[in-house]
C-alpha cells in the first residue's frame, strides 16, 4: 500500500448527497479496494493505479477544519462521503479522530459512514455526542462474496458486531445496505438475513441503495468475476421486489427503511 502525505487547501466542500450539506474526507483513495466502488470514477484518482493500492493522507485537514468551523458554516457534515474515514491509514495518522474532536467541540451535526471496526476506538468521543450518527455499510451478507468484492474490508459479521457495540454505547447508528448487488445480495433470503442481522445488532434505521455501475468499477468487476451474475428480472421489477422485501422485513422487525436516493 502506497501512502502519500499531502496538504489540502480546504477541509470542507459542499455535498450533493441527500441530507448532507458538507463533505469532509481526510483521505483520498481507499485501502478497502471494493471492486464496485464509484470513487475512482467520480474523482479520477490515480487512473493508472489499481484501486485500493494508493492513499493520500491529507495531513493538515484537521487544522483547516478547525478554522473553517470557526467561520460558522451550518448544516450536516458528512465524514467519509467518498472514501472510508477509518481505513487502515487512520490507525497511523488519526485524522478522523482529530476531526471528531473538533466537531464535538463545535457541537456540529455530523454523519459518519464506514466499513471499519476502527470506529470503535473513538467511542470516547462518540459516546454522548448527540449530534453525531454513525452509518456502517453492509450490502453483501455472503462472507465469501464479500471477500471477493470487498477484499480490504472487515467481514460483514464483524461490521454487525460494530453496530451492536455502537448501539450498546448509546451512539446513534444506521445500517447502509449498499450496494444491493444483482445476483449477489438481492435474493429474498439474503435481504431477510440482512434485516434480521440488523435487528440483532439493535439497528433502528436502514438506508439502502442499488448498485450503480460505473466504467472503472465495471472493469474491475469483470476482471475479477469474468461471469458476472445476471438477473433474470428487468431492472425495474428487481428494484421493486428488493424494496418491497426490505420494507416487509423492516416492518416485521420495527426498523425504519430509507431510500438513499
């Protein structure tokens, strides 16, 4: 893994994601190397480098964030909107932890998204931080498929344990069920298992999203899975079924279901 320390010119940028006003990304590139990730397509980061092998560490971002928060930008700050804020580089550089401390000091409204158990390191900051929420991303319940498609990320079961520990500590959480992958994680049994596991982890809200194909992501997927699973359903009927199944299971367990887009 190549880690390059860089300096950024700003810590906060406007977000186009629903429910988020601002985006904060302490790292560029991601060691989790998820084959389906859209980030390289969107950011054009290291086009000549295999995704998941290079990360830029924005070492001055926490200091810039402190100054930018002092100028009084209001709204919800999304932490890790493009790449995971708790990827392995965070264990060494602790940029996300520094940002969390600054956000809490300013009583800012934040929404953090991760696949990593490293978020539990920062329970001392997150505990009692009422304006913070943590989303944990689990879209593929099958451990074998997750190991192929999300090679650098913790197994799905470990992420459910993270949710359980966050909830036990009183941290507001949600499960990001994304991407729901055609032929991989969209069967009724997979969706039922996903929601039941969320319930067991004391999750009260699930946000879901479909797989959105992008050229670079599709190339990575085809290189790794020459025979991509093909659904026999039309895209519209598949999405209707997936949402209906999720809604039915969420109603069964008393969980709120939100559409990501």
